C-alpha cells in the first residue's frame, strides 16, 4: 500500500476527501466516533436485493440477486458486511471489514470476482451527516502500468435501505460506475 499512497492522497484530495487540516477538538472527535459507530450499527442485519455489474461504459448491466449480512462490534468501532451475488450463474462472495473511529476509517475489501488475489486496503470517510461512508483504494492492472482507483460508497438511504455504488477510476481521473447493489432489510 505504501507505493500507492502518493496516488491515493492525490485522488483523495481531488475528490475532496482529504487535505483538510484535522480537527483537534475533543468534542468533534467524540461526536464523529459516535457517528461512525451509529453508521456501523446501521449496517447490522440481513439484507436482500439486486446487484448490478457493468464491465465497461456503455455495456449492459449484468444483474443478479444479492444477499448481505452486516454486523458490528459495539464499542470496538469495527463492522463487517458479508455479501453474495452471482456472475453468469457462478456464486460470488465478498466482505468489507470496516475499522476506525473519528472522521476517518480504514477498511479492507475482498471479493471472489473483483479482488480474488489480495484484499484492497482503503481509506474511508463518513460524510452527509453520517449517512454515507466513502472508501477509496487502488489496484494494480499490470507491470509498468499505473494503478487504477476504486471508490465504494455505502449510503444508509433509510432505516431499512442500503445502497452500495462502486466506481472505477482511471489514472487520469475518469470515473465509471462499475457496481450498484440495492439492499433492503
């Protein structure tokens, strides 16, 4: 991940997710810690819905049923979201492990189809009054090639509605929607 940090910091700054001076007030840290825990708690439970995958811009979405199970560790600022979907009839599965408190969190993402070789480590930030968690990572595409970015956004639309959208980000900053999962509890 260290070789990816300059690109990641540049991408975070460009997306407005970093580069701001950190707050030093204890009350802001305490309230943001509570907001992160509240978001994690909001992921808990059984979810069902649809999973759409676009291989490239202009392609037709491949849609499958999806289920997810979220759980959080109260007081530990940890949460997991395990999910499954299918690609051409083959079952796929993934896990988001979210960890952290305060304004920024870290996460790790694995998926049998997207990230089968190694987990993607991401920096994260809670936005929109604690309703949206944005994760930003990167992945290699080949020797001598610059890494591509990957942004995943989780939005608690309502108490029983969760939206996940993921975007591929080319080295020049062009973004394309790659995944959209709509879950209901």
